[in-house]
């Protein structure tokens, strides 16, 4: 075959490849333009891509803040959920502007602040009331009060307001009673003095959380409100400083979760009247989770002992004695039992009735005798037991090592979690801080350790050997405070409002 004049065989492939490359480049550019145009439309208008947006204003410069606002405004049609963190109160101007651009589409809003320096100025709550489409509003440590305009958010189903510290200037408007679509209301450390009786109109409520409020002067009002909220499934009155137990609790027969930790005013009545005061709990047949910690209880109330479906019972920081560890149907269904700080020397035999028990908290029960008899007679017979918590001071004897060895043989999968005394005084079984502890100080503990070393120095090595053998034979182990997750988790009103999948601006 003759070759074209001026074109050698060596040059032909290069020329052809160059032409192909040029054409491919042009075609590629056209394709990329189409792709970019498609993505540009998606970035601006897609409701799925920007459904949930997270913006953090803390520590931002003015130029970066302007970029964030432009970023969100360009995607306003797609944003349904907004999580916004403010650094200071001056940023509320930008936040209000942003909320104005999202007005037609926004359904769920969470605004938080690191401290009270970023609180919404007085009267500024109107920026929320101009969002009639909101179904969920979460204000974490960023508002000093709720104005009467809150009643305009008729579609609101979830309202969560929380503060780091209780404020006696925080006022709840009676207009809250207009939010009849609410199924969840949390006012954590917000209520002091007066509780609007209009809250009784919120008959669709499934969850009410007033934890950390001061309701001493409005105990009667609380009773009136609870009397109408018969659809409640979860109620948290922990630390509410009540003057009495609302008898209308007996009407809340749909309750599955009830938290009454340290909920009464100290010295409101003699502790020997607890059984009568808590008799109203006997009607709560569907109760699955109950907290009664730090209430000076010396025994399990009969109304509680008769609950047949109870799965979690927390009685930590109560001076309960062995006589007070009552027998009853409640033991049959228990999965999690916290007796932290009890004053019993032995565990009653009828505790073995708790055949389904998975978690048992015995930390700081310093009068309890840990020996082989305890393991073989009670603890080892709890065949479902997976986690046992003790504090280190309780494990410093030859008998306790023998107990651990016996438990290792009877319950091979058991985790024995041991804590330091200081950790026990500052943390509960769920890792939460405990206040006003009556337990020993560090100095007292050191003195006791010195005396023990002098009297039982030779025994230390035996304990260590025994504990090591127990660990090898039965799989028991010692751990730090991270081990406190062994039982049934306590939701108590800990819920996430905005789901997952943050699309933040960086």
C-alpha cells in the first residue's frame, strides 16, 4: 500500500492519536459541563442532599460567618432540619436572618450555646414564632424565657428546652397549653415557682421531663396537671424538690418509664411514711423502668415489690437494709437492679428469684460480707447475671478473693467490675455525677488502708493470688468507670432530635 506524500509510517500513528485526543478532550469538556450543571442544580435544590444541615458559629470570623449564611441561603429550599450552635449573643442577628430565609421549609430546629453568654436577648424569641411549619424545637442553654408567642406554633410536636443551671427568672407562659399537638415536652432545669396548669390541656403528651426543676411551691399544680395527662408513657421528676408525692400518679396507667430520683424536698416528712406515700405506684402495672435513687428509702416499697413487669429498678444511694430487700413479683422480671450504697450485711435468699437478672450493682455496700457463702448461696444462682459491680475497698480481703473464684466457676461469663472509692462517690451506675454523697472521704479511706495493711499485710499477697486465679478460672475482670455500661440503658428522656448524617459547613 502506497503511503501519502510527506507522511511516513512512523508519523502516521502520532498524528491520528493527536486528532483523537483533541476530539476526546472536546467531548469530555461537553460531558463535564453537563455533569457540573446537573450537580449545580442538585446542590441548590435537592431536598434529600441538604435535608439536615449543621452550622457551627462558635469561633468564626465575620467573613466565614457570611459564607455560612450564603451557603445555607442558597440551599434554603432543601433544608428541613437545622442544627445551629452559637458562640455569643451577638450572633442572634445572623441567626434570625438565616431562619427568615428558611421559613417556608424548616420543620425541625435545634439551637445550642456553650453557656449563658449566648442567650437570646429579651423579646427575641419572635424569630421562632415566625416558623409556623416547625414540628420540633430544641433550645439548649440559649434562651432565658419563652414568650407568649410560643402558642403560635400549633404544629409543634416536640418542644425541648434545657439549661445548664436552674434559673428562678425563667417563666413559662400559659400559652404553652395551646400546643395541643405536642407529644414530647422537656423543660429541664427551667421551671421554678409556678407551673402553668394549662399544661394539663396537652393530652397527647407521651413524654414529660421536668428534671432538675424546683416545684416545691407548685406541687399541687403538678398534681392537677398530671391528673389529665393519662396518655403519658415516660415521666421524669428527678430532683424536682416536691413537697409531696402527687397522688394523681396513680392515674398514669400507660407509664412505662418513671424517674423519681431525689425528687422530694429533704425533711418534708418522716422516712417511715414512704410506703404510704408511694402506694400510688401500685396501679402502674405496665411500668418497665423505675428510678427511686437517693430518697432515704430503707426498704423496697410494697407498691414497687408488686409490679410484675418491672425490668429496671434503680435504688442507688438509699440506706436499704437486708430486711428492706423485699420479696415479691418484681423480682421475676428484673433485668437490672442497682442497690449501690445499701446498708445490708447479707443478701436474702429470695433474691435468687430474679432468674433473668443481668446487672447487679453493689458498689459502696460496705457492710455487705463478701465471701464464698454469698457466691454459692445467692450470687452464683443468678444464672443470667452478666455484670456485677463492686468498689475496690470491698475486694481487699481473702474472703472476697474466694468469692470471686467461686463466682468464676459458677458463672464463667460474669464480669466483676471494680471501681476506686473516689470514682464511686462521684459517679452513678450510669456514669452520671452524684451530689451530696455521704460516703467516706479520701483521707478516711487512706487511714483505713494503712490500718488494714498493718493488721493484714500478709493477706494482701493471698488476695492478689486469689483474684488472679478467679480471673483465669471464671473470666471475671476488674475495670474502671467505663465498665458501667453493663445493664439496661436508661433513656429517661435522653433522645436525639435531629437524627444523623451531619452536613456541616467547613
